[in-house]
């Protein structure tokens, strides 16, 4: 058994790049975010916009994001990103992302997200709630 | 009498620029949008987030946006943007934006926005409603 | 004979959308820009990053961009964009973009771009030069 | 003696926010990047675009970026960001960023950047070089 991995390819666009001709750092966090949603769609069989309603949560808000930039990604490069849940904790989980270009690892990322419902004591706040076991199982293959 | 003008200055950031070293076109539409909100705040004395509630509208959605790029804006340039409502129509209005760098016009922009409420026949849709005369007057000085 | 059309599909991502739950306007100009590059790649058989070198130009800078927003694009929608050169002039051309969602036209866009070389009188400036007839022919099918 | 701190205030714009009405995570990395440039301008008395030429480097590329999201930043909030070099190593350094809203810490960020020159063995690559002592001193007050 291992982790379910979601992979996609995308081109590095002109508008992703900065005056050094390489992807501006904030863009990688956009790539991570969208892959996290797609990983959840693949695992749970639910379109991203339906995720909250289906599982009785408000969403999966991000509480920590990180990237290590190992090699630059340049205009016109073809990038491959693979994403998996590296670890489930009680009410949060860590998504790992790897972006490769031409078969070489270019960026490593991680996101910590919370399985979040409205806080019953304060409805404008969110609160982590336990992640159901059947959710976690769907991320294993 | 003339139009109320909202002016602000901002720096051209590294992350605004593309591999040609100049501002990527989509960023100008971010600059226009935010200046439109600030113009409304100045004219109506209401913070952007309160605009809808105060005037019984859902918002001022954009239906047309345009920019003409006359001179490039480069990393580290200091830009000045001035914005005004150029024309009010019954339920829509046109905001004109001018961005200058070093005193020279670099970009001209225009946005057409609608004074919009929920459509009573279909609550998930928006519908333009007449702009109150007292709103229009606040954009004249 | 008609215009060569470049089509692609893409998902509306969480990060594309604003607090109204619809795509923030500047994002459409990113979608247009990348489709313009891909249209050129399809027509000319040259990857975007090679375009300038292959044809002796510096690039195809944008001098005018416009969008009309007809229907909102929402998180998770599947968008289809089709792009074509609507008109070639001596040293500039107009690209038309249509974005549909669920078969309905959501956004119409146009970009005016220049076939640009360095200005021989001022190497830091760009100057439109005549578009070769063989380039124009490649955009007809 | 302590670290030189660069502070600036900025508004949370409509276009910064996602369908949850809070700042989309990638935007914070834009805020961090620009504050890093401005901190360097304040410390070294050199405009960002001149930094490389003045100090014989190609730039200060990012090799690691991280953010912890403690409280959401919402449309129309006034954010204050303070930035400082937390640690200098031989050829790299760590910039710490703190973003507060209404006096409460909302986001903590850190960036690791390299003091980088062209690699003499491979001119298309960058290589960290020792940070001059007189540069480091300028970040202490």
C-alpha cells in the first residue's frame, strides 16, 4: 500500500515568469493549491466545489505552506507536478508536492491543511474537526 | 464643476513584471480594479466592503475592461494612477484610469461597471438598477 | 478558407476567483495571453520561447487588450477558449478570444499586438515592422 | 544593537481575496518578496533595480519560502508587514516577515535567499558567493 498520487502536467507561461525569465515564487503556491484540490477530487470522487457540502466541512484551509526551489522553471518549460497526502493527523493533514522539469526535481512543496467546520462557539471562526477514517483510507492505494 | 479624481502612487514590483522586464498586462487590470474601489470610497465615504450594504446593491460588477499600453512600465518605476467616473448611464457607469510614469502617460484604461442588485425574478442572477442621483452627484466636484 | 483557431480547455481554479466566487477580471487577460502564444505556436510551428529568434523579432508586445464579461465563470467551471487572428494589419494584428462555459459564451476578448523589432534609431525601444506574408498565410486554413 | 526592520502598510484588495473572502495564499509570497526588496533598499541605500550592479551580484534568488497562516486577512483589512534579516550565513540569509492586522499577528513568513553571482564554471548557472561584512553590518541598527 502507498499514497494515492495525483499527477498533472502544465506549461510554464510567459505570465508566470519574472524579469529573470523564471517562474515568480508565488506562482508555485497557486500550482500547489490547485493540485491539492485535484488530489481531493481524485481520492474522494467529489468535485472541489462540492467537497465541503459532501463531508460536512467548511473547507480545507491552509495553515502552513512551504516551497524549496532547487532548479529554476523557465518560460515554455513543461512541468510535471505530483501531489499526495504525506501524513494525516487528527484534524489536519500535510500535502507534499513535487514539481519536475525534464525529469529533474525543480521544486518541493508542502502544505498543512485543516479539516475545518464552523466553530460551534463562534460561527465566524473555523475549527478543525476529526478527519473521518473513511476519508483517510481513500488516500491510500 | 468637474469629475472627482482619485489618485495614488505605487511602485512597480519585481513580481508585477514579465521576462521582458515590464509589467505583465493582467496586472494593470488589478491596479484599475483597486483604484475603482478607492474612488468609490472617496466619493461615497464608505469603505469598499460596506458599499453593497450601504446602497442596497450587491456590488459594482465589471462588464467591460480595456487598456491601451502606450509606454512600458518597468521594475522599480514609480507609477501614478488617476481614476474618475467618466460617464454615468442609467444603471451602469464608466471609470477611466490613467497611469503615468515620470510624468508621461503609460497606460489608459476604462472599465464599465453595473450598479447591480439581485434579480427579483432569479435570485442567483444580478440585474442593473437605476443609479441614484445622489450617488452620481458625489462624483462631481 | 477561414482563420486558424486554437482551442484549449481549462478549469476555473479556486485561486482564480474573488470573494464573489467568480473569476477576478485580471485572470482573463492571463488566459488570453497564453492562448495567443499557443495560437502562434500552432500556426508557425515554433515554440513560444523561440518565436523571436526564428522570425527576427523581439516579440509580439501587446498594445491594446479588451474583455467583455457576459456571464460569470465560477470556481470549478470547465472553460473552453478559442483564439484566432481576426485581422492582420501592416505591422500589427488583432487576436480574438472567446471563452465559453457549458456551451455558452462567457467572455469575449481582443488583443492588439505588434510584430516588433528593435528600433534601429533607439535600441532600447521597439518598433513595429512589416509582418511577412508567409507568416500571415500560416494563420489561414 | 538589533536588526534593521522595514515596515509598510497596505490594504487587502478585492483581487487578493478568494471565494472564502480571505487573501489567497500565493499573494502573501508577493507581499514578502516586495518587502524583501524594500528592506534591501533601506539597508543598502540602493534601489532594487540597482542592487545587482552595485554589489557585483546577479541578484538575491529565493531558495526557500514559507508562511504560517494564523488568522485570515480579509478584503479591506489594513495590513502591516515588518521584515528583517534574521540570520546571515556565509552566502545566504534568512528574511523574516510578520504581517499583522488590527495589531494581531496574522501571518509569519520566512524566505531564504542567496547572494548570487554567475558560476564561473557555468555562466548560465548562479552560485552563492560570500556576503561582504559591510553588507551585513548595514542590516544592524
